[in-house]
């Protein structure tokens, strides 16, 4: 019997190896799920599908997606008065609508008509 097989034959060593393997598995699964959620949140079509469960959204256009980075600088604007960093903004230019959504709580924070300064009549 070699030294390695003698060491691996001990119950304490086996238990430690099993614990390490399980911890690595949990770490990788957690990171996979987190990455999957991040990708979903950065896809405007998938995010709109999530939000449309709670709110009727325009279906004839694909929204533009933006992420709030510095909410404190935007507080003076009514639409962003309750925004937090990481919130998502779906902008429907053709329909003139915008949605402020918080992925962490899965709540719509604000929904209002917008004027993008298109044509002036």
C-alpha cells in the first residue's frame, strides 16, 4: 500500500475531501445561478417579459434598457426620485413610456409617459 492510499483510507481525510468537493460544487452552482440572473436582467426582451406579468407593456416595439449607476445624481428628476443604483429602466421610445424596475425586489418603482424630444409640431 502506498502512502497516498494509506492517507486517503483514513475516515477524517475522506470526510474533509468530501466537504471540500461539496463546497466547490455549491460555489459553482451559486455563481452559475447568479450569472444567469444577471444575463436575464440585461436582456431587455426577457426583462420586459418579467415586468409584463405585473404591468401591460407595449408589445409592438423592443425597449431600450439602461441601468441606474448614480441614483443620487438623478434624484432631482421626478422619474428617478426613488431610484437606487442597479435599478433597470426600460424605455419605449415609440410608445413614449418608461419603466423603472428594481430587480432585487422584483418591483416596479415608477412608470410614466416620457417625451424624448422627437418632432415638434
